[in-house]
């Protein structure tokens, strides 16, 4: 009986130790989650030094909560639509600028949006803040004379959550999503299956719940080898979306190397979606 009692004591101690370690990990994840979600660059590179497309001009926007941001904007030249790009969590104005080149070359307008706290801009990124930043960009664009229905939203990775939210708030002409997720908790669960991400996540970007409220032409594309966001999440999001919609899976493409294959698909889609005048 003594041996059984010793075993029970050891088991209890091990259980307590594991529980303490687990809840320590939970606490660390909870308090550090935004540093895991956002990877902002803290230096602003002036447009003149960025070697970006010469059609870009730097514009300033002010958010509803008083933060002054910058964006890079190339007005449309020949096409009616202007694309607004929301980049991923580790990009910036500088690193995302090359995405715009083929669209500008094709005559589309292009607004390269930036988030608070990124590219050396003021503020700290969070979900509510990113929505405010996007609203400021879209309101500025319409104030420049671009009608809402001539705007096409384009989100990559984290930016797909911003694009989906804006598609529920603005009557845009279309939305393009590259490497989208169902929600941040479900994307996190794929990497941290031992954590209750759905309970802990502060910034949720619930694409899955919002996509049914999007009633504009939709293009969803995933890299079939995406190791960051499970490609199945994009397919599930597509299944929940309203018509008209289009889905493509890119063989042998991952999370950050899909732009070259995405571009011709999106240009073809834009030709069908954007009005002639």
C-alpha cells in the first residue's frame, strides 16, 4: 500500500507541475499574442528612396481616432478600377510595393495601404485599429473621386481579414483574397493545437462569419503548399461565399511565393469584373 501511496503522490506532483507549466504557456501566449501576430517594420523609407513604381505618389490619411498614416497611390491610367492592397503581417510599404507593378502597368489604379505601427508610422497594430486605417484609406480614395464600385479590395494573408471587413462596409466592385484564413483563432489552432486559441485570441478577423455578408465578385486563391495558413481554410471560405465567386489552388506554391502565379489569374478576373466606364 505504501508503494501505491507513493505513486499517487508522485502522480499528483507531476500533474500539478504539468498544469502549472501549461497555464504558464497559456498566460505567455495570451499576453504576447499580438507580438506573434504582427511583425511591423519600424523604419519609414521615403518613396523617392524606395525604387518603387514611378506612378506612385505619397499620400497622407488621418484615421477616425486621430492617427496620421501614409499610403502610396498610383491613379488609374486607362482602366476604371483602383485596387487597394492590404499586405500580410510581416510586410511594409517598401516590401509590398512590387506587388503593384503589373496592375499599374495594365492601367489600373493602385493604393498600397499601410497599417498603424508599420513602416515607422505611429500607433500600435490591433484588429480594430487596422479596420480604422483601412476605412481612412478608402474614404480618402473616394474623396479623390474614385467611386466605391470602382474599388477592388486585395488582401494577402493577414490583410484578407481587413479586406473582408471592408467588403462588408463599402459597396466595392470586387474583392481578391490570396492565402485567406477562416479566422485568426482557426489559423493559430493549426500551429498551436494544444492551446484553446478560440478562447484566447484578442484579434480574431472572423472571415468565416463575415464572408456571407459580402455581395460583390470574389476571387479566392491559395498556394497548395502553404505552410502558414492551411489551404483547406481558403476552400472552406470559398464554399461559404456568395456568387459570383472564383477559386484557384496554385500547385507548388506556398504562402509568400504565390504572387507570380496569382497575377495573371487576377488580371484575367479584373478584366471580367471591372466596368468599362
